[in-house]
C-alpha cells in the first residue's frame, strides 16, 4: 500500500492507497515543533489502529510539504523508521510532468503543482483549482497542462479569526449555512457573511481567471478541494467538481512517476 502525506500550514492529511483508491485517511494538526521521532510515533499509531492494514505493510511513501521544517523532519523520519520503503519527496528535481510558467518557478508551493497534475489527469485542461486551506488558493492550468498562474486570498478560518479578534462584540461561530442570507441575529449574520461572502469571492475570481485562460470561459473546468471546500461548494455557482483527495491523488501519480 502507498502512504501519501500532504503537509499543510494548518493540517497534515494522510491517505492510504490500495491501487488508485483512498481506502483510509487521517487529518492531524501540523506542528513544526514535532521531531522525526514524534512524527513516527503518531504515524505508527494511526496505521496501527486501522483494521485495513492488518497483515499488510506500507511499501511506498510520498510526501509534499509547505512547511520546510516539517519536511526536514519527515525526511529524517522516513530514513530512520522506513529505510526499506521507497520514499518520494516532492521537491526540485522530482518529475511531475507539469511545466511551470511563472516568473520564479521555485516560489510555487509543491502542493499547488501536485493539485495541478491531479486535476489535469482527472478532468483535463484548461482548469482552475480552488483550494480552501489556510489560504484560499486559485491555480490556473492551461489546456496543455501547464501551470500558468495563481491567485492567493486569505482563507476562511483566518478571516473568521481576524474578525473575532478585531470586533469587540463579535465572536467565533460555527461555520454552517444560516437559515437565510438576511440574518435575524448576530451569529447568523456572521455565518451569512462568511459563507456567501466567500462564495461570491470564488465566483468573481474564477470568472476573471477563466476569461484570461480560455477563449471560451465555459471550456474551463473549476475544481474545488481543501478542508473548508464543503462550506462553499454548494453556494458557489462557478465550481464544477469537488474532489477532497485531489492532493493525495496527485501525490500518488508523482510517486509512480519517480519510484522506479
């Protein structure tokens, strides 16, 4: 089985593949203070409690990370605890098959390239990937499968935290859809502003990106992913597909391109 690890700024998502299918998955907090030994303990605990792994070993590991210090510890963890397992770490020199047409390709996060690869394989191009994570990331991929540009906006949770911190009479609320857009109380007013506000932001940015990406904007497929995507997907008119495991799928594809 293949273990794919996506280290984000806030959360780390782990997925276990049997063939092309994600058969088990976990989400844990990303902690830059964790050592390689601590990561190994957490990982072995998660794998050990899964009934799907009884009698079956992990025979491959693939990792991407937006947190350099965590990536260093992940590398050490693989060396010390999984030395006999083929490990692929997404970094410069790893084959992705995605040409990066940016002023400085090294500035592009590895997770964004991984997402682009998965989206092209699943849906073809041109496409826009909307990743609802710590930031809300919009990535543009051409019809040729090239990563051609991006937009980055504050993420949903960051915006909620900032609003609660700055407003004396405002507080954090559960992120669920309110009864109506025009709210009758403070909690639902905040919920409406967050959910419908971000849906409007997505539609506005995607519309502009699609107009630049293709002669016919209707030819552009819009793919949503990320932990906060379910909050917005049903409210944003521009989103065509929701793939929660987009990054893990991209990691699996990169593993098979490089493991041999």
